[in-house]
């Protein structure tokens, strides 16, 4: 997964992390992610004191989604070994 690669690179490379925060389109493009023109991408870093919870756009009225589909839409994979680190 390319987003996971961006996260891993940002953790290992302060310069890439700064670029990812300042210019997400260019930083993601460096890894082969083609962000559509006009799309807005914001990178927000969690801290020890603050965990950001991103509420995704609600699914359209095309029908009910399964739990697996909802997890994919919501990005349910937790990076820190599967453990919740929020407060």
C-alpha cells in the first residue's frame, strides 16, 4: 500500500515528512501516487497528546455496505500494532 509507504518514509526521513506536510501532492507523487487535479490532500500529524479522528464521507445511497467494505472505506487498519493510542 503506497500510503503505508508514505507513512514509513515520513517516520524515517524528516525531509520527506516536511515535504509530505507542506506539499502532499508532490510528496505522494514521489511514491507514484497520482493525486487527481483539484483534489485537496491535508496531512495532519498525530502527537503523543493529540490523536486526530478523521470521519470519512458517508457512503452514497447505492446500498448498505458490509463491515469489510466499511473498514476499507474508513481505513480501519490501525498502524500502531493494532492498538488504539488515542485518549
